[in-house]
C-alpha cells in the first residue's frame, strides 16, 4: 500500500478567516499598527462570574470525565434557555454538548449524511459549512441570494434546488457574514417546503442573542411539530458570552439523532472540558447584565460603522441586523485600478488594504461572494474609527 493520504482530507480547504487573522497578527508582531476587522470573536473578556465558576470547579476537584454528551446540570440549563428564549421544548436527553458550535455542526452532518447526500446551503454562507458537509461525505448545493433580496434566499429558490438526493438545508440566522435576520414569515415559508419535500433543517443559531432591530429571534423548530421533528437546533456560548476559547456548543434534536451524535462523540472526543461545562452553567443561569452591556456596545459600533460605510464612495452595504459583521459589496470598486492594475476581486482589495493601509478585512470568496468583504465590529470603537478612516482613504484614492 502506497503512502497516500485520504481523499476526504484532500478536498478540504483551511479556513481563510483564520489565515487572514494570522497574517494581521504577524504584521502586528513586526511592529505595524494593523487594524484587524477579521475578528470572529468579541473583544470583551469573559464575564468574571463565569470565570469564577470555572475556578471554583477546579478548586472543588470537578476535573474528571463527565458523561460524554455533557453533564445533566448543563443540559438542564440549556433546556431552560431553549424553553424561555427559543420557545422550544427539549428534554435533557435530547441535548448534546460539544466542543463549540463547530463540533456540534460536524456531529450533526455526521449523523445525517450518507455519501452523495445533498445539503442546500444558502449564500452568503459561513465558510465552514461546505467543508463540513464534504467532510461528512455530503455534497454542498449552493443557492445564491442578491443584495436586493437582503441576502436571504426565498422558499421558492430552496424548493427549486431540491432533488431526490436533498437531505438537509442549513439555515443560519442571524447570518455570518451578512448580519441579516430571517423573519418569522420567511421561516414559515421555508418550513413549509422542508415538510413538503421531506428534508432536515440544520438551524445554526449561534448569533441568536445578537439581534439589534428589536425583533425577537425566531427558531424555525418552534413553528410547529412537523418542523420540530425534522430540525436540529444548534447554538453555543462563544459569541454571546464572550467565551470563544472555552469551546462550548450544543444541539437540541429529535431523540434518535441526539443518541447517534452522542454515540459518535463518545468515541471521538468524549465530554467537553468539565471546567468549561461548569462555567457554561453559570453563563446560562447567572446574571445577564454584562451580556446586555456587550450587546449594547455592539449595537453602537454597528450603527457607527453602517453610517460611515454608506457615506463612502464605491462601497455598498446593507444595514446589519444581527451578529457582529458588515458585509460590503465592492463590485464597483473591483472594476477600478490601483497602482495601474485592475483590482479585480475582494481578495486583491484585502491584500491592498493589509499591505498598504495596515487594515485587515476578510475577503468573501470562501463565503460565496468574490467581490465582497466582511468587516467585524467585534473590535473597539477606536480601532473601528481608525480602520474606517483608512478604508475611506483607499476608496477615495481610486
Ligand atoms: C455561523 C457560525 N456558526 C458556528 C460557529 C462556530 O462557533 P464556535 O467558535 O463555537 O465553534 C461560528 C464561528 O465563527 C459561526 O460564525
């Protein structure tokens, strides 16, 4: 047998958002004053009460294996949050706690997909979905939306993409990278198609706590029994509790699916770090004032960023409604020349901004939109102001 590597690993690309963040860090380490709009994580520290719960867990000796799918205490806290925030009833045995939202999602795809099964992914999409689907031997089917549609695909578009191989649809609201939020009416129309055409919904609600329009977050699984029975609802503590490094994500699903995911996780990773699970219980059941303050600060930055971006030439952007990203259409700017050469793509824009303007942005080819870039406002207001000044200077020079 030759020393070959797997076909599965061959077709997966490394994460380009992590790559741009690494490049920006490298330049910073060289002493350059780089503004990093790449961050997919809050700039806030994890609230103290949550850290204290972790320290207490260590001091109490809560440092052993827990059940592979998570402690009952944390599952119960998650069920309560599902009940009150999402209007969804799950029993603790329908919950699995995994190593971040990413691990929850890979478990879901592993539990659902057989080789060749198709998964519909609305674009713009978070760049990991197609890679995750491929890793689980599935086939990503991308359905594109336009700015005029508010970057949201319609139920009709989804229906048109369904084939006899369609196994699931990934639904991410609020959305990374667009910041758009699907309305209840949008979700009802999509649920109807899923029931009619008989496929699963993978509902990634990672940014559910970060909606700034005053509207309530709607979980598609809460819209009726038929859709509940075919939805896996996934979320985590990374974004809304400033807990990215703790690696706590979770899913609620019909019992049979949770059982399958738990069995797989019991062999792959076992439980999420026991200390992080204690911290997560405190996050979900303790005081919420810091979360409210973080959300208010994101909202302040969001408004400022949107106002500045829409006043810039060659820059088109919808007002983000949730998460902490602004999604910029640079189609017009890509037609312009810089230093005698046509810019041509968001990737080239990002390169110029980083090399010549010390500003890191995320090019969105891997999110399905090659002439767009994503800016995160999970960085300080001072950094946002400085970075936007630089982007404006660049655009005005074109
Ligand atoms: C839409 C979406 N889902 C899931 C995740 C995964 O989050 P975690 O860091 O908990 O794995 C992210 C992280 O960037 C995300 O943007």
